[in-house]
C-alpha cells in the first residue's frame, strides 16, 4: 500500500457555464481520516469528489496530495481510487475480472490477483460470485462489486460517491460498519459522499456539510450535531427548532419563548435539538412554557412530537412508552446548554 497522504483543496471553484457547482472551497483532509461530504442533491458533492480524483479540472484553485500539486494530474497518476455513483463496471467481464482489473493493469501475478479478488469479494459479502456475469448481478450487488474493485488495489485515498445508495437498509448498515472497519484497520483516507445524515454520523471522523457549492460546517459528528454553526447545518443534519434570538448579556438571549440561556458567542438565531426539550425539570433546566402536542409519531426506539408553545412550533423526542397523546398540554423545559447560537 502507498503511504497515506494529506489532501488539500485551496480556493477551488468549478463553473459549468454560469453555474457555480463548487464555490471557493478550501478544505484540508488529514491522512487516515474518514471524511464524509454531506449535502442535499445538487450541492456540489460529486463535483468536489471528482476534482479530488482528477476526473474534473477545477476552474480555479489548487489540489494538493501529500503536499504535491496535483491539480492537473491524471486520475491514474494519483494515489486515489474512486467508486463512482453509477459503478462504471465493465459489462463484458465477469465479476472477478472486474474486481481484478486494477491489479492486472498493475502487472500483479495471476495467483496473487485471484487471492486478493477472493478476499475483496468476501469483504463485500459476495464470496463465490467471481465467475458470474455482471449482467446477472442486481443493483446492490453491482454496487458492492464496484466497492470491491476499488478496495482490492488498496489505495492510500479512497473516494466513494454514494457507495451504499443501492443497498437495502440492513446491508447498508452492515457495509457502513465494514467500510469503517477497513478504513480503521488500514489507516487509509476515505472521502465518502452521501446525502444520508445518519450514514454520515455513523461512519465519519469529520463531516463536511456542503450547500450551494460552499462549505457550511465542518467538524466531528457530535460537534456538528450539538453545536451546529449555521441554520442550514442545524436543519440538514438532524432536526432543530430554530428561534430568533437577541443577545441581552453573555450567555442569555431574548427569544419568542422569553429569555433563555444560550451557548455560543454570537448569532441572531438559536437551534434547539428535540432531545433538549424535556418534560420533567432537570438540574439547571429552564421552563420554556406549556407545550400543546399537535403530532406524535411512533418511530420505534423513540416518539417524535410536534407541538406549540403559544405561536412557536417545537419539535421534541421522547421515550415512546411515555409519549403524551395529541391534544395534551404539559410543561416543557430546556435542557442545560440546549439552545445553541447560530452564526449564520
Ligand atoms: P447529487 O447528490 O444529486 O449527486 P451533488 O451534490 O453531487 O448532487 P453535483 O453533481 O456536484 O451535486 O452537481 C452540482 C451542480 O453542478 C448541480 O447544479 C449540477 O446540475 C451541476 N453540474 C454537475 N455536473 C455538471 C455538468 N457536467 N454540466 C453542467 N452542470 C453540471
């Protein structure tokens, strides 16, 4: 395996006509990190990944890998492998030939190719599928074959574009664990594009939230969840109640629900996560008001509640065995550090 390398984008933009798919993005990805680019459809994630892999040349800016300028370097000359959203498998080759392709062009001996292909197929839960034709594989199987084809060459940097999108939920969770385990075991750098926030939280060391071609927020999953920087990241990653806020003194702000303790330095809005709305006072909690429940949805391990305090809509989460019925009114409290100032 090649040594892991840091990746950096410096002030990178990509225009398609007048469309700014990527807008002055600077990002540093440390070697050995699992980075997830998370954002809505059309936000520029695939274009960013394709710039990292060398399939798209940026209109402006620089790409460096391991400190070397690779802005215009061909994909094959970079220490990267890419798993494309559309798999890009060779239809006339068998499953094993597809997976082994990268090794045969690198001149690896046939017995070693066979062993490594078998190991890679086992890793994606397709042991014994090598002799099959690609045309006989289902969508989810094709996606795993594409993954095996990239993993088998053990690249220092693996770029994955929605690599689990075609899999059912069970297999998706299993493959998330597997990807995470492979990345940890080998200490490689993975850059993974998804619009699934649960997937992002489950696997990332660092999540980069992309919106309109720009970075909205960047940090560990728990930092972004509990201390989102912008309104967009507070709403896109998980749910939040967003309230207007005017700071009255350090740590306090005036909101439609009265004066609340807030965390963060400045901002004209606060975000409150559903888990931070409590129905019993806890040490240092603050009364928000009387919440009238308008919706209660059973979600298995929790119940999602919607309600109002006066005119303000609030989202909350509770143990489903203790969920109040629609129409109930009950006092609601803000958990300590539950209201976070948003800077944008
Ligand atoms: P998705 O999750 O739907 O794949 P994405 O976040 O990966 O979306 P991109 O595919 O990077 O988004 O697209 C970003 C923007 O650039 C979109 O508005 C898209 O229409 C535009 N775009 C992407 N590729 C091209 C192209 N080859 N020509 C013209 N416009 C493009």
